[in-house]
C-alpha cells in the first residue's frame, strides 16, 4: 500500500467519524443554531436584493423574511421561481434602472452581477439610496497561477488571505471592454468601494454547493457516492478542497447586512483545512451505500484527457483557490453545517429532480467513462 493510499484510508476513517458523529458545534454551526438565528430579535431592516430567483437568491430571501426584514427584489422577471412575501421590481441590469430612483433601503445585497457594467449602473442608481452595499464577488478575483495537471502545487501552501493580489485591467484597457470572470469581479469590487466608501461589504465565495445548485460542479460527488460501487477518486488525496453550502453563505450575508458589517471577506469552508480525501469522506458519511474508492493519479488522468472542473468537478489539483483563509469571515460570524448534511440534502434534492435533468447533469464524468478509465488504470498497474 502506498503512503498516499495509507494516509487516505486513515483520513477517510477519521473524517467520516468527525463529519458524521462529532458535535456540530465543533464545526462552527448547526441547524439548531440556524433556526435560533432565524428567530432572533434583530432590528427589522429594508433590504434590496439584486437578484433573488437564482441559485443563492431564494434562500437569501427566505432567511431575511424569517428574521423579520422587509425585502424587495430586482430581477428581469424571466425566472419561473416564485418568491412570496416580497416586493418585486422588474428591470434589466443591462438597461434602465430608473425603477430604483427615489427609493431608500437600509442595505443592498448584490448577488448576481456577472458583468462589471451591471455594477456601474446599480452603484450609480443606488449611490444615495442605501447605508450599505454588499457585493457578492468571488475568490476568482485573486490573481493566482493557472493550475493544471502538470502544475499541481504544494499541498501545504499558505492560504490565500483577503490582501492577496487581485486582477487589474491590462494596459490597453478601456472602460466598456469585455472582461473575463475574475477581472470583472475585481473591477466590480473597486466600483462598489468607490461608490460607497466606508459603506461597502465585499464577500468572496469559493465553490458554492448544496441543494438547487444548477452547475452540478459538486453535486456529482455525493450523488456518485450514494450510487455505491467502485468510485474513481482522483489525484492526490492530500490536496486541499473547499466548498460552502449556499445556505451557510446566504444566511451569513443577511446577518452581515443586519449588523452593518463592512470590509472584505473570503467565504468558503470549512473553518479549517480540508483535504480532498476528507471531502469524499464527508460525502460518504451521508449514505449507507456500499462504496469503495480507487485512487487514480493526476498523471494518468491527464493521459486520458480528462478535464478539470467539467469531467472531474470540484477538483483543482493544488490550486491556491482551494486553500483560502476564512478566518476573517469566521470572526464575523460565518458558520458551517456538517459537510455530511450538505451532501445528504444535495442527494435528496437531486433525487427529486426530473429524470431528464438528472440524465444530463451539467458536470461530471459519465459512469461508462469512469468504468473505462478505472479498467485502463488497473490494466496498466496490475496489483494496485
């Protein structure tokens, strides 16, 4: 047995026990604490949510209403998602936002800006209309090295903190130019800070997961493990892995707005470093299916031309963005439910999806391709 496999066996056993059995207070949050928070006596505020019907929108709205806040949402009106108990404004962020004029809110939660030009328009329209502008950015705003199979980093790297270098526009940049995702988030942060000096909150989530995730970038793992059998575990089991349940993220965002908390925060989880092996163990703890793991190294996966994030979701070997410091966010009240619970809820949600949707999930290797790669690996490495 190799050292990496021996370490995996040990870490899987420990992590399964920890994630499934230890008091959830040790992880920084529980369903009970969430329920208690929802019934708190926080002073009711007027909140404007830019979005509200996408992945993280509905739970943001639900939690804010549960805490007694008055909620307005702004959307294009194209989503079939129904949101009760809120004022619903219709406007396209690529166009006229006059509907926001002459209105006042205690806080604005901007959780769906995919283009910095949207943020230009919304900050201009809301500059004198709110005490706090909370922008949901991304850890992709950090200028970290592009990672690949060939450049997998050290598993013991220093975590990325909020003062890490961010993307900046190139020398030939002109306002109005298209921008890739990381740059558009960094530019948007600067726009918010400029428009709301001392009144801006920047939240940089990592990989957002859990029930209702339309990307399936993490859903693959709990669903695959719940199906049982031999599961292809990928790469180095000791590489870092980070995810955050969308409910933990959105509920914390509402609490930040309540408290008028400003500044920049990384928002992923858990509170301490998690290995990829421990992530799989957390998923394993959510099911009673008979499962075995066969680890296939990165070099072999590269030979098979498997793609990071799509064929092999929620995995970026040695990527600095899989080891991001959340100490500041935890100090500001970010809590985490057990990963096994996130996995269990994700499995339940996935099973309730239409069959056609489940058959065409947005990410993850097919079962046939997984079996093929495993067979090729075993043929090339008999006895392992």
